[in-house]
C-alpha cells in the first residue's frame, strides 16, 4: 500500500493552524484596526532581530501552509477533485511564499 | 446487483453541522490572504521607510477594513474550533477533554493579551 | 391516538430509474419508535416497503436511516419527538441504495476486513492475558462500535471519495492497536498511512456526533494522524 | 439457479455459526467453508445477550458445582454426559475468546472478573459489562475475518435443506438482494440458526429469531426435542419485551411488587436474610421467578402500566457508579425505551419469552440423525439445558458446541464425498408465494399465531388451552397453505416474501411446542401444567421428540434422559445459607 506524504504537509498545516489560532485574532486586530501599531522603526527592529525574523517567517510561512492545505481540501469538498499536479501547486505556492519571506528577511539587516 | 447512488452536489447545505464546517474551512482563504498581505508588507519594509508607510496607509482603506473585519470573525471562529476539536487531535492525555479545551482558550486569551500589549 | 405522516424514499431496482418519495399517515402511541412506524406501514399499508431491522434495542446496528436528514437508529428514535411531522425517512447517505431504505454494506465490510480487526498476538499466554482496567480503558470505547454505519452517513469525505477507509473501520483499527494484547500495529499502520487511510479525513467531526453508542471515531482517526506522522518521520531512525 | 460447491455450509452467522466456521477453518485450511446467514453476522441475535457466560475459574468453584447447578436448574431433564462435557470445556472457550480480543470486564489486578447469576451457586459468570453477547459476537465475527477459507454469504436466506437417503447434501438459499436462488452443494451442513422466540408476541428476541433452522431440519426429517420448554425471562420491559439482564440481580438488584414487598420470599426462594445469597431470592432460577410473577399478578399485587402488569426491578441501592460501570446498556435501554432513570427510579418489568430450551435433537458431537447434518447453539437440543436453562449457560454453549459442530462437520467433510446426481430442489414451493393472487395478509396469520402461543402455551398451561392451541395452529397452517397474499411480488430484497417463508417454519415449530406441551402431563422446569402440578419422574423423566408428519400434526415420542451422577431429587432454592459478597 502506498504511503501518503501527508504527514509533512499535515504537520505544517497543524503548526499553522495552531499559530493562527493563538496569534491570528490579535494580529488581525492590530493590522486592521489599530493604526498606531507597526510603526516603521519597531517593524524594522523586529525584522532585524533574530527571534523577530523567526517569528515573522513562522507567521507568514505557517499561515500559508495552513491556508493552502485547507484550500486544497475545500476544493475537494466542493466536488472539484484536483489531481496530484495541482495539489503540488498548492503546497508549492506556500513553499514559495515562505521562501520569499526568508529571502526578504535575510536582506533586512 | 443494480443500485442507485445519490449525487453529492450541495451536500454542505443539507445539515447545519456541515455549514459550520464549511465556515471553519473558509477561514483558510482569509488566513492565506492575510499571510500574503504580511508578505507584501515585509517586501515594502525591506524596500524603504516610504514604501513601508505606503503599505501601512493602504491598511486604513475601506477595502482593507472590510477584509480585516471578515478575517477577524473567521479567525476567531477558527481559534474556537481549533481548540474545541483539540482533544480529538492530541495524543492521549490524562486530562479530561473539557480541560484541554479550556486550556486552549486560555492560551488564546494569553497570547492575545500579550500581543495587544507588545505590538 | 395521534397520527403522523411518514414519508419514505422508495427505490426499486427492477422498476425505478431513480428514487421517489411516498407517504402514509401512521397512527402512533407515545412509546412508538420510527421503526415501529415503518413496521406498521409494512404490516398494514404496504408490505413492499423495504427496510432492515432486527434487535429493536439499539445493539444490532441494522436499522439506521436518515430521519429528517440526520442519521439515526430508527428503533431508538421516537415518533412522539417528531410530532407533528411529517417525518422524512431516507436510506443512510453516501451508500448505494439496494432498495428503499436498504443500502449496500459490502464496501464497509471489505474495509473492516482490510484493517485486520482481530488480535495479532506476539505469543499466546498461558491462561488469560493480564489486562488492567486502565489498559482496557485505552481501547474499550472503540470496541463498542455496533457497525451501524451512521458515521459513514455522517461523513462527507466518504461520500465524496468512497475509497476512504472511513470512521468505523478506522476506529476499530485503533481499537486493536490500542489493545495491550495486540502486536499487529505495524501491519495496520500500512492502512493508516495511505492517502485513503486516516489522510482521507478532514475532521468534519460529525461522525462522533451521530454515533449512537458514544464511540468517538473522529478521535481514533485523528490520533492516528499523529501515529502516522510519527511513523513517517521516525521510520528513518528504526533499523 | 446458481450452484456453489463447498465442503461445509454453516447456516447462521451468530455466535455458534461463527465459532463452527472458525473451528472448521482451523481444522483444515483446505476445507472450503461457506457461512450463509440471513443477516450480516454481527446483526445476529447473539448481539443482544447481556449478562455473561459461565466458566469455572474461582478457587471456591468446581466443575462438579457447575454440573450440579446446571442439572438441578434443568430439573434433571439434562443429558448428564453432555453436561459433563460442557462444563469441562466452558472455561477454555472463554479463555480462547479472551485471546481473540473479547473485552471481558477485569479486576483491578488484571484478571477476568466474574459475577453472580441466577441458579448458580458461585460467582462464575464472565461478563463484558452488560454487553457480553455483543462483545462475544463481534470478537468472533472479527476473528473470522482472519481465515481466508471462510467465505461469507451475507444476507442469504436458507430456505431448504437438501437431504437424500438420510444424508445431507446441501442447502437452497435465496440471495436477498436479488431474490436469486442458490444451491450450495456441500458434504456437511451445520445449522446454527438460533431460537424461535418470535412465535410468541411478547419476547426479548430479535426479529430474526423465527425458528427457521429448526423448521428446516424438522421438515427434512430430523426430530425436534423438548420444544415445550420455553424460557420466560422474568425481567423485561412490558410491551416491547426488551431485556433487563439477569446481571442486574447478579449485581444485587431486588424485585418488589406494588407494595414494595420482596414477594419472592413467598414462593420458596426466601428467607430474605441473609442477603445476598447464591441461589436464593432474586438469584433464583428464571422459571421460578417468572412463575412467581404470575402468582403475584393473580393476587392483584402487580403494578398496572399502560403496557400491562409489572413489578419493580430496583437497582437504586447499587449506587450510580456501579450501575454505570456494570450495567451501562440496560441503564441506557431503560432510559430510552421506558423513560426510567435506573439510578433514581425502579424499572417496571415483567416476564417475556426469552429462550428456546428445545431444538434440533443432537448428540454430544452435535450430530443430528441426518448424516452430515450438525446443529449447535439455541437451534439445537444437545441436552444441557433440560427443562430450564440457567442464565449464562447459553453464551458459553454457543462457543463450546459451535466448536464441536465445526470440528465434527470438518471431520465428516474430510472423509466424505459429494453426492452424485442433481439435487431435487422444490423451487416451486419457494417462489409460488410470489404469484398468489388470493389469500390472507401475512401479518394477520402471524399475529394470530403469536396470540395463540401467548395465551395458551404460556407460563402456565392446561389441557383445554393446549388443545385449543393445537387446533388453532393446525388451522393456521391450513390457512397458510391455502395462500398468503403478498403486496410485494418482486424479487429484489423482498423481505415480505422472506417473512412469509419464516412464518411457514414458525407455524410448524409452534405446533411442535404445543403438542409437546400437551403430551407432557406433568410440571417440570419452565413447563408448568395447572392440571398436573407435580413433577412426575416415573412417567416423564424423558425427552419429548416431535417428528414432522407432513401436513398433519407432529408425532410426539419420548426418549430416555441420560443420567450419570445426579439422581433426580427435589429442586431446592432459597433456604438458610451463607451470605455472599458481591464484588
């Protein structure tokens, strides 16, 4: 019987789900409804700091993996059965977004 | 043996339980979009202060406001469902299910408070 | 005595291209179940109405049907609670209809067999195994599954993809994996690990809601996602 | 007509049938075993058994004790050589079930726990909460999936036994989903089709328990034995007959009448104290308890419920914890079907038909007089229950004798051969029901049969009543022959057709019961004659054999009982005795 590679993506989905459940409400509130937040200096400071970089990468990357995984399943739920190619595209998209975030963070010093 | 197989189309409309499930799943659209929005902000931050401030400015547009409002509602629902089903997804725990849920909700409250103060 | 209308989905493979509804007025007393309502129709109004039933005390698992859109055991669903009606009875969702309320269970039976639902022993002991109540508690709730298939009727993932092993079979798989007498976990993990094993589940969670015996198949399935993930990553560390 | 050739056919997928199939498969994996059942095996009525299964395991217990309890419980109508074999093999079969995964309830130290049961002098009933039958059946069914040589034919209704020259050669079965006829050609056939409780109106039995296997064998020439002995379970929900297990009383529940009085002390089961005591008061045997209910009813001391007279089964003093831990199923059932919370209120109960002590006559090897035909479980009369079965002897009977039957059938099939020539199949008799334009409604005939049995072949019987029942059943058979008019004339999943075939069997089985009861002019065990109140060992310490006589009433003969160690004496319950501790 063929082993599924879901464990990799499910772990990322789970991590993203957990993170978004914990910090999602506060983050969205801050970016959407609190204009004082995220001033340039503070944002830059955060993005320059090692832990800060990690936090930003985690939020962007894991949110993407979480969201894309569910998006893919939702298509299936709506009766749109995407093949393995498109499935890879969803995860690939999340991976690309994560990579982009990592590159950007590396450039901020 | 001849059998009849009923179609699945529109199944999520057949039972409120399924509608709530679909709502939960719909949160992913917003979480994905939100991550992309942050990614865009990161890009602008890496460019320069001016561009970053432009991005911040765009966050106060009506469109952004509406997006955030929907996203907030759905992500709160996502948080709630995430911890409500948590006892089923965790490895066997010596704790009663209710306590796991309460613990999860408490963690959300703690994280939210911390972030509200820190950011 | 009150009267309630029961509408049933009818389908006859020899004469019908697709199902239709038929309804009957049924007189009922307060202690009458939906099953007894169906039996009344069969005995007195239309002997051709077809449904399965047997123990009429919620343990044999024969009489499941959709009652007003919800999978229920008809023997323990009472007409008084559905008054004034009408009561709409359909065969369990997601299964092929053989006739009227009788669905084809063969797919489930094959899946049950595929999860090796029996003790695969290491070595047989002298006398009985020792198993403390705590060890028993780890699997006992899953052993209460009566195979009534309500959970499959509740599971849209099974409806969308009938290759999915499904809630009850996976719960029984877990029941044996969690049994201290069993040593067959590795064999069963092969089923768990596939795309149509636990990975067919998106945790809708309705299976556990409708289970008439308090089994929590969603829990069994999702704990095995963790097992499968461990199995996936840790296999490299095993020889 | 499709033909399936196989070495062994097992008819019935309950506990006995599954155990037989497994035994045959284990004997030789080359033997092809066809398991033919009218329901998917785990729907079989074994699933509804609640209390437990007897097996000697405690230090204070002995095989001799189990033997004596069983023989005296059966009012000395048991074949004692068979009981000896039986008690000697109970525990090993229960241990085997444990190895196969049965979740027997445990003591804190991990050993299997046992509980008291009516008529048993020691705690020897193994139990899995109060879902013992359910767990046994699912354990057996799931274990059977291990054996590739067992091929299941689920939802195949066995309609005819094929017998030539006194030797079985197979069966005819209807594939329910399509209505197609199948001939199974086999060297050996095991019948494990369960009892016939559904010939009565108020019973604890599933809808499938219609005596088909007994009828099949009876028609094919095998005698039915001791059919007059029908067990009433004393504690069932009025109306539905849903069982409130004897384990309630095994755990310490009491029975009181409408005045709150423990009436069993008035019927030779007392005194009340010390209590609890084995084999006394509520731990007496089922026949005595059901009979006591009738007396209470006659004295006007029962409660009136909308579903009929009842007494109270009171569990409250056991406490919520024990009730939920040991008796979860009946707590749930009492709540759902009677609206009673057993923790807070007593449960109204009354006797209902529960178990068919008699059945297809077999010897200790489960052989019937027809070569190659075996029977096991409730459909058989192997000789262990006598005039009254003790609770928890039947769940273990199905595994002990299921195994014997499977082994024996395998042995026979290994040395035997298929019979030559095409079998003579009475197809017309099966399908003619589908073309009758004239006749009566099925439910009318069925209900008249049930009412007759309930009224005249009940807990207490007498000559006029039994004669009336015999006459009525003869008329019903005649009316059935003249025609049943079905609403459903199609083939696919025609359950009305199958119910009509079942009724054909049930009527003949009911007739054997009534005639057996009429001929037994004594009172013994579950057979109580108002006109012959005493047991009469001189004339009736013998089995009843009913032989099929075509359209005429069955011929009743008698057969000696095998006695080895225990001479009949007075059957004694209650009396002074040691207080027992319930664990």
